[in-house]
């Protein structure tokens, strides 16, 4: 089970996620309560082992600015979030030495096909991304080659994995003590529950 801990803002939280077994750590390089600057992301990712994917998350950021952020931060993956990005935007980033992740909401319980926009990974999120609200993932066909996100917590991730059998899971607000503030105990508990599931 591939597990991504997203919205990290401190070196201590990054270290906690890595030590607890995260496969990927995410940094919001766009407007958000969890936003970090490129300089902060560069510092936060500097000591992350090569086998842990460092992901820059972008929403509403133009492709030229994303290219600059990749160069400035050294991130290993770019996540384009929301319907504002087209297949052409993914194609415009394909030459960069990063993995491309497409994050989108499920419409009418139907998951879009993985790779439809030329992405390496597909992430299926709640219609209200970043809200922490649980959504009805039970309508999804089990066994998809995508990451499940949106409303996951240490208490429900095992149930979600059993229900839809995703390739991986992604969490941000589900491991926070307050909006934008990570709780290291919840990070560890989430990783343990997801990996066990």
C-alpha cells in the first residue's frame, strides 16, 4: 500500500512521516492553509531519502511557474490538482525529471481512467479537496490503479482500503490537530493502519 502524507510544513513532521514509513510526502506550493514557499519546500525536502517521493502540489498555478518551482525545490513529483489543468498542461511538463500526478474529483461515482491525461499517477479526491470531509467512495469499482484521498483518517483508512482496494492512499487534514497543523501521533497511526490494511 502506497501512502502519501500531504500538506507538510515543518521539518519535524516530514521526519516523522518518513520514519513512520511514508512512501511520499507532499508540499502545497499554492494557496492553502498548508502552503509553503519554494524556498521552504527546498529545505524540507533536502534530507528526504531518495526512495520517498517528494511531491509539489499545485492548484491554479500556471505551467511556467510550476517549471520554476520544480527547478527551485528539487521535488521529484508534480501534482496538478483540480479541473483547471488539461492534458496539454501535463504534456508541457513531461520533459521535466519528475513524476506527474493528476488529482481530480470523482463524478457520479465513476473514476476517470488512469493515464488519461498522460499522468504517471491518478489521485481521486473528495469534491471538496482539502476539506477533510468523507465522501462516498463505496460506489467506486474496487482495485483501481489510483490513490484514494478525501476524508481519510487513522480510524477509517482500513475500511476504505477494504472497500475499494486502491493502489494507494493520500491524507492531509485527517492527520491534523487543527487546520494546517499536523499531529505526529495521527501521522504514525494513519501510516500503521494503512500499511496494515
